[in-house]
C-alpha cells in the first residue's frame, strides 16, 4: 500500500515522536535501540545508518522535524542491507543450498521490487538509495550493531549481514556478527 520510502519515513517519524514525548512516557531519550528480524531488521539497520544525517527518509510533514531519529544501538537478525547484491550472493551458494531454490529478489514481483515499484536491477540508483549500507559512508556517527544471520537462510542471504558488518567495522563502528 505504501511504496518506498513511506515505510522508512514512518519508522524514523516514530522514533522522533517517541523522543519528543519521552518525558510523558518515562523514556530515556538518550537510550533508544532498534531491533528487528528480516524486514524489521532492515528498518532497524536503516535507523542506525541514517540517524545522524538528513536523507529522503526524513519527512518533516510527519512531525517533530527538529527531533533526532538516531538510535543508540541496533540489533538486526537476517537483515536485507544491499538490495542489489542479494541474488548474486545466493548464486554463490552451493547448488543444493535451499534445494536449489532460494527466494529471488531481482524479479519485479519480489517484495523489495514491489516496494520500490520496479525490478531492482532496472532501478539501480533507487535500489541503492533504499539500501541501508549506502549510508554508512556518509554517517558521522554510528551506534553499535549486533548482527546475526543463518547460514541456511533461503530468504535473506547471510552475506548481507556479513557485508554490513564489514562495512561498519571499516567505518570505525562497533559491530558484532554471529553466523548461526
């Protein structure tokens, strides 16, 4: 129903709202964490990689535009982090992995392609802008990340979390990655 970037804008707006109303709800506005699995992990990672910078995910019309959407910790289990490399990473697995049929992400009918409104590889700039890993290079501050993925995951290749961990560490962030 809500195409890109609406879902990500909503998540960032929710953090801003919670921080703006922290006193009312007894929350510590300096200690926010995001956690999720799969698509929720995608959103958690997006919060962590974009919290200190203005992006297309910040919609002032959603309220509290002057309040930070940054989180101070991220826990992400099997997060999609780079839409353009998912199918390539599955292709690198052994032929019998996932009974030879891992979920495909590049076709127009995939969840990621539907969200972006086009097959991923036909809109590489848009797919890159939707990928949380893109924002690491321009972040001035990154929270600590705790990442986990399954070696036999047939929906999100575990290399997505490994790729994220490597990029975070290269940027000087604290990151732990566990392959299950």
